[in-house]
C-alpha cells in the first residue's frame, strides 16, 4: 500500500508539472523557435539527470535493453514532445493541456496489446469518468480563440506517441531503474532535437538567452517539467499498473487551464469545473481499484 501511495504522489506531481509546461512553453515559443526550445529543454534536463546518476551511482545508459530505451527517447521524448510543442504553438495552452491528456486512453490500449494487462471494471469506470471530464472541457468549453484544427490534430498525435512510450517505459522498469530510463531517453532526445534545431539557426535573437524571463522559463521547462517530471512519471509507472497510472495524467488540464487563465488570460467556462470534478473522481476511483 505504501508503494501505491508513493506512485500516486509521483504521478500527480508529474502531471501537475506538465500542466504548467504548456503555459511556460507558450510564452517561450513566442521568442524561441520550437525545436531550439526543445533542444534547450533536453540539454538542461540531460545535465541535471547525468549529475543525479553520478551522485547516486546509477547507470546512465546500460549496455542491455537499449531498444526500449531508444524507443522511449525517440517516440516519447522526441516525437511526442515535439508534437506537443508545435501543436501548442498552433493552438493554445488551454487546448494543449487538454488534448494531450487523451494519452491514457492510448496507454491502456497499448498496455493490453503489449503487456497483456487486464483492465478491471473499476479501472475501466475510472478511465471513462476521467475521459468524460476531458470531453466536457474540449467539446463544451472550447472557446479558445487561438485554437486551430491542425494544432489540435498534432496534439492528438502527441497523445498517441506518449501513450505508447509510457507502456514501453513500464516494461523497461522491470529491468532498469526509473532514473536510468529517464536519463537514457532524455539523452537520446537531446541528440535528435539538437539536429532538428539546426534548421532554425539564424531565425531568432540569441541575445534573449541572457534575459531573466527566458532563463527562468528554460530552467523550469528543463529541470522541473522534464528532469523531475519524467523521472516521477517513470517512478510512478514502476509502482502502479498502466491502467491505474493513466487517469493521473488527466490532472494536466486542471493545472494547465488554471495557469492559462491566471497567467495568459485564457477564458474558463463552467464546463472546465464540471470536467475537472469528473477527472478528480476518475483518479480517485483508479487509485482505489485493486
């Protein structure tokens, strides 16, 4: 039971930190191109995670089981997060936080297909309830003027990729520690985003990197929403089943939408509060399932 509570805390923390990511990245991408910001994010996270590995004696990139780690880095941390950044830039912080929380649906599907995890009736009810909360926010409360069809479709693709990598990460947790999984995946993504950022050279003012708002944004995105959030998510996945872990991801729209309202002036309707209540109920049912 103690491990279950620790897993719940880790997953809740990760989802909350990602909720704040959409607001910060929306601000930062008005100044720094998406792939460059993503590279700075992973570079900062890589330094943080490698230091953590050295301090704790954890292997950075093990010789065995690399296929899963490379998939996590490529499909999850590179493709999924790139799609999140691009989709959020085309849409809004509010819709970015909401649409990508559909990934638990894909996560449960891949868990059944790849891990043969069976979903209990209570877990299914929890997932349905939390998913209904997201639908209420999207379909009824979609009043974000900056939202675009292409941006939302790209965000949906990001959710699919993240659902897949979460299952692969859980599978890898049977062999590797959460810190190793996170570090190896982030290092892979750093290399890939570094190559992608080359296409954006000369398209922005490098002097902004000396300004405090951008420095603090990069530090939050790299340390809090990447190094810490990815580690706590992987830690939570190692302690709870994929079906139990999935609904915690739905905390993202609650935090993301609240911060979008507080910091970016994005409008919230009654449907947000109804949807948030359903999400919280779904998470509670998931946590109580055996």
